[in-house]
C-alpha cells in the first residue's frame, strides 16, 4: 500500500524541487518519491518518504544514497527528506529505476 513515484524534469530548479517534494511528503503519508532535476551536466535527486513509509523502515537518506550512486554521485539526509546528485545524466533513468526494488526490499517483498 505504498505509493512510489519517480519523475525527472529538466525545467525545474532545486528550490522548486524541494517545494514539490515537501508537498508530496506532507500530503501523502504512504508516499516514497524520488524526483530528479537535470540542470546542465548534473542531475540532482530529492527523495521524500511520508510518515507511514518511514515507520515501515524506508528512509529517504538511504534511498537517495543508492539512487545517486547509480548516476556517479552521492547523497544523504534525513529519513523523511534527502538530497543527492550525480554527474552522469545519461544514467538518470537507470537511477530512478532502482526505486521500486529498493522499496520492495525494505518491505520484504523481494
């Protein structure tokens, strides 16, 4: 019953990415979301986890660390919200593709 959302945008700055992530997290307690913003030759990731997701062991800091690593970067943060980035923008879709498996593993479904 977790809602998993991933998206990539090239027309959004980091401040707006955070606003969007905060809105999702605060509105949906069972959300796990990873938002990507491609700006120039870098990609920024924001992971957000609602209260229910955090309560079930899914932490945004761990998630964004894993996602960022796929794109040649690193990240971290709090259980409910975390930032990361990478330098290989061609790996953005691959990075977002691991989110479903990450959530499934944390919930013991994989």
